[in-house]
C-alpha cells in the first residue's frame, strides 16, 4: 500500500531525488491530490529520470525541449497509447513548471513541448471579494493573540506576494515601516525588497506590539510569526490556519499555502502592472514563470472589458 504521508518514498536515490520528493509532497500537502494521481506522477517522473540517466543527460541543468521530445518519441516507438502520452506529458509539465516557479531552473524545457493534452490555464487565484472574506474571517478567532497573528499573516501575504516559506522566515528586523518595505530572502538565497501597504503595516504592528511579546515570553523566538508554544510557525501550521479561515469564508476548494501569492499576482496584473515589475516583486528568476499569470480565462477577459471599456456597462 502506498504511504500518502511520503508520496515520493519509492523513487530511487539520485541527484534528482530531492526535487521529485519535494514536488510530490507539494501535490499531496498543498494541492490535496488523490493518492492515485500522486502515484501516477511518481511513476512518470521516475521513468523520465531513468531515461535521462541512460542518455547521460544531467538533471536538471542539461534537460532541454529536445530532451523531452526525444523521450516522448521513444515512448511512441514503444507503442504507448495517446492517452498515456497525454498523462505523462501532463505529469512532466507539472514537474518542470514547479521547478521553474520555485526557482530551481531558469529555463523551463517543457514550455515548448507539443503534447496531445490541451494547454493548462492558471486557476489558482481568488477573486478580490473572496480575499476580503478570507481576511475578515479572522475576526471569528476568539483568542486575541491568534486573531492578530492570523490577520497579519493574511494581510501581509496578499500585500506582498511572498511565498509562505518567505513569510515564515521573516524577523521583526526585516521591516522598514518608515518606507513600507520589507526584506526577504527567496529561492537561491536571492535577497529582494518588497513594498507593503498601510493595512498590512497596521496588522503587522498590532500583532508585533500586542500579541507576539506574550507568545514568545518563554522562548524569545527570533521569527516574527510563532505558534502557540512560542516557536517558529511551520508551513503545515500555516496550512491548517488557512484551511480554518477558508471554512469560515466558504472558499476551501481553492485554498493552498500559495493562494494569496497567486491572488496578489493575478490582481496586480489585471490592474495593469508591468510583467517585469511583477517578476521582481515575486522574486522569479525567469520571466517565463511570471507569464503563467497572463492566462486569464475568457470570462475574466469579458468581465474586465465590461468594467473598463467606456461603454462596457451601458445597455
């Protein structure tokens, strides 16, 4: 029986093992993928990595679009059916998209891969009113310290587009409230300065001044956001907090630890921010990663057209 707590456990040790394990854990813990789906991804990735090793192609630096095309050509020559090819292409596209988004690779070799499956669209963002409901749901927390902490985290994520790992690594000294910038260290140990707005500033200050001192009284933890024991809040701890407020706000099906980062990016882009500016704000190594946020669906284009065209709302 497959152990869902460790979906990557059957991959053989290799230089690519850590990347594959991280991706499969991401599918399980953050995307809530079914066990059968994770098993399929695990098999597809393992088969791909085995092929690369046989071809003496170093993963991931030497993997190119041609490498992927050759891999699928070999599968076709072996008589693999179209639906299986489509599934494997989906698995590898998801894998390389993840590596690109997390900054492990600068060029995504799967972007040019022609496959039987239709192109995916980005659907990871909430609507503005859903974000507001999510943040407002923190008022339902009876414990004052947790209410202030949780609101500060959600406000800050939506204000800055930080990765959850970056949020949880923040220290009080990383903030410049005079100029409303914070310092964070992202993927590849790359430091960047990210602006935040007045609402986020107020929420962080209220938590830091009114709640955090009592929470860390016995531990003196250096990190800004801490758990009930005064120790650094974990990624899983944050996910549970997010899920709780998702239930209160009625939007659980769309939530993951990256939800507010995705919403931040999508809403800025919809309101006209330059893609290069967004790339810097998100800390993406490649503009290709940022481009996933340009794939709005047709309904969103229609809504934006009606909203912003001078005659769009007239009948």
